[in-house]
């Protein structure tokens, strides 16, 4: 039934003040299907924003992935297995092996002997020898 049919039937739907049609629904903006209060517009705006952010994130991820691929390829590494290659090198490293003896610190006598040798070969001057010898004896 249309509004005209209701008017002819005596059920015009006008409120008591005669201010307009009162059918219990919010007014609709012609052609958009949105209510005047904008709730549908807010939801559509939010969905649009989320869509733009998701697409932007996907594009960003692709750009970063392509750049990393090129860098690794140019460095001579296989971009698809570089993480496994690095992990294998780390695991084979002597520095991480349990019980690996650390280089022993040289004694004062050995360090002084080395300084004397460097001065004797002319690698360091007498002043440098004197300063280095004092540092060794101070324990620095």
C-alpha cells in the first residue's frame, strides 16, 4: 500500500501536529539508502578505512619482501634459505660450542718480553716502550 492509498483510506499517518509523515521509521536520503542519523555511513566509512589499511599493509609487505629478496640475491645468498644457512653457521661456530677453551691471558712476563721485542725490531719507539711497559706493570 502506498502513502496515497493510506491517505485516501483515512489513515494518512500524519502526526497530531500535521508536521509530516510519521510511519515510525527514520527519514531516508533519496538514492543512498542511508538514514539521516548517519549510522550506516559511519559503518561504511569504517569498513572502507579498514579495507584501505589492509590493502596498504599488503602492498607494504610485498615491497619489503622484494627489496630483501634483491639484497640477498645480490649478496650471493639464496633468499629462500638464508635463515637456515645463518642458523647453521651459528650452530657450527666455535664461540658458541660448550666447553670451548677461551684464549688464556698472557702473563706479565710474556707481555713485557713482547714489548722488548717490538722495541728491538724498531716497531715502537723508546717512549712508546716506556709507556706500554708502565701500563703492563699497572695492570691496564
